[in-house]
C-alpha cells in the first residue's frame, strides 16, 4: 500500500513539473502578419521567405513622443504593433518622458513584468503588493538606476527632480496590456464604486 502511494506521488510530481515548463517557440521567429484575418493568441506569422531586416527594426526611440498627456508624460511604446518581429518573442519596451512633476499614474500590466531604467532625472517609483498585506514598496531612483515592477501589481512613477526625466522600460510580453486604475474605476456603475 505504501509503495502505491509513493508511486502515485511520484507520478503526480512528474505530471505537475511537466505542466510548469514554458514551451519555447517552434521556429526562429514569427514576424507578425497584420493583414491576416485569423486571430489566434498573438498574430499570424508572415511567410518566412518575405521577412526582411525592417521587420526587426524600429527607429526613433531617441526622440521623445510629441503627444504630451495632461498628467505630464510622453510615452513611445514599442510593441508588436510597431515592431512586427516581436511577435511570439515575449518582450516589448517603451520610452517615457516625464515633465516636471509629471506622473505615470497607478496602473497594471496584466500580462507583463516591467523593468525601468532611468536614463535621466529622479523618479519616485513604487508598487503595491497583493492581499492581505497591500504593502507599498517604493523609493526614489536616480539616473542609471533600475527598478522592477512585478507582473499584475499596481505601480506608478512620478518625476520628483528639478528637471525632465527619461526612462526606458522593458516588458516581458509582446502585448503587456494596460489598465489605468482611475480609468477602470470610472467605468464602474455607481452601485459598485468605492466610496
């Protein structure tokens, strides 16, 4: 009887560890074909014989976006929509320019961890842990510092320096998603809004 239980535990452990392995890509790359009407999880692949260097190239991240938001940030996103070669590679990035006192308000990326590298300036950054603690993990970072925001946690950045700030972000998804907390709360019916 004990041998059967040990054998069952061993089989269960092997089965579970097999499920925990992340499946790698089946080919070297899968450049997004934005003209395809088929919508699997991700985008269909372009014919590999039609792939060219420009499918893997994006220029201009050194130039700030000309779209200033009311909250004082300019964001240039580089995901699979701007760079088709990112399809299936599980990564994207962004550049954020922060005006004086500019803020990237509390938000969530439901499908990605975010790593921020501060290129210029000083930012107050942080995230909130999940229940039951709901702890604020935060600090001020300066030029050359790196800070990581775990996937799915509410996080923010605010320029606390006396000049413009510039950050480069990398995200662990080709399409990380974005939920702004304030915008999400505004879509709720009055009967369920927080008071």
